[in-house]
């Protein structure tokens, strides 16, 4: 049992030593351990929003503006559009709206 835990700790030590070593050709470092997964997650979320985001009320006059590819835009005219409510962030939970579509139309969590 001790050999298994020691080998796992040794493997973890080798990985940490490799990442933090400045003699490698590609230096990742402590900041890179957090940066690369978070950049990947942000890129995936942006691409998903660019393709699938619903129309939002951008200027408060109850006229939805759609910027995603799902609503007929192409690569040039597509955009991830924040609602006007994103300027002043208020607590707007899902259970306060009549449905999930209304929740997204009114800005989602940025109400």
C-alpha cells in the first residue's frame, strides 16, 4: 500500500517539477496552470454563445436583437450581444421569471 501512494506522490512531484522547471523549452509556470484551462473554458463558452445565444433586449424597448448564428446571422454579422441590463447588475433568479425563455430574454443573470 505504501508503494502505491509513494509512486503517486512521486508522479505528482515529477509533473510539478516539469511544469515549474525553467530548463524546459516551453515554460508553463504557476500562472499557466490556471491560465490555460481558463482560457480554454472561456473560448468554448464564447463559441457556444456565438452559435446558440438567444435574442436579448439590448436597449430596453422590448425589441429583441439576435446576434447568434442560430438566428440567421453569418460569421461577419454575428456577435455575442450583452443585454442593457449588464450595466447595472441586479439579482434576478430563474424562479422570479415566468419561464426560462423570459429569463434569458431579460438578460439572464445580468438583470
